[in-house]
């Protein structure tokens, strides 16, 4: 079904035909926020959230925008507050099929949207410690994987048409890199990725390709 959002008789936004299954409301000071959850009908779940606000009583309702989409189910209580600011937490799925199949992917990354009276924007920096905590977990997993590793693949990516990761280690290195980037540790993200690809694979041949792809994906909506 399609949905038209009205402020009295004024049409604020017409949402596209889809399944709308979630709704939430939050008041923060003078600002009121509304969320409408859309099930996009993806093969592996998929939810998108549309946000509206009324900056102050008597001010016209406005459409803030929508999230990029998540592989998680709809959450009808998506708001969190930190230091007096309203955030929405979701899962970034832009890397879900990054050189891997859906069933083997571990590249879902938490993402935080900041809700202001007049805007919706990605703002992960206040949650830097959350990302670094996951980095430490991945470092422990990496150590375990390396202990069990019996062969050294020629490259981080297979040289067939699939271009999938050649082993579990490659995907872990990429996830750690993305987490560092979201935490604002750009220099460390690229230096550790470069160091470990050099160290744990027979060649750096596809290293530059992966770095360019990550940068291109992140350039779309920021991080």
C-alpha cells in the first residue's frame, strides 16, 4: 500500500507502494519525531525507516528522510538518546555481499543516525568505543583462525569469476577495517589492513582493488 502523510489537509510526503509494518513516536523537548517502518520485501528480510519531525508546536511537519536499508526485522522502538541528542540505531548492509555470499557474510555493521529537528544524518563518531570494542573481539577471532590455518592462500580473493574471499581471514580483515573507519580511525584502518594482507597472503595483488571498492561504497552516504 502507499501512504500519504498529512499535516491537517496539507500533504507532506507520499511514501511508495510497500508494506508498512512499524510505527513509533518520540518527543524530545519541543521537537516531535515520528518513524514509519517499511518492509521492502527483500529476499533476506530488509527494513527501511522513514522519519518525520515537527520542530516545535505549530510548525509544519517535515520529512527528514529515510535510512539506506537493513537486513534486520523492523524495530518499533528504534530511538536512543545520548548527551541530549536523539539517535536511531540500525544495521548497515552495504557490504552484505562484498566478495561473499549472503549465507557466509559477516559484514553487517552497526550504523547510527542522528535525528535533529530538521535533518537525518549518519553520525557514528559518538559511538566510537562501540566499534573499537568489536575490533578487539575480531582481533581475538583472528588469532584463533590463524592458529588453525594450515595453508596460505595465494591472495585474499580467489582468482575465479566469483572473486570471493579465499578464506575466513580475509573477511575478518575487511570487517575490522570498516569498523576502524566508522570509529574515525582512518589511518589505522588502512595501515593494519595493508600490514596484515602483506603478512598473511602470498601476494598483495587484489589489495588495491578492495580498498578502492570500500572507499567507493562508503562515499555513497558517508560514515
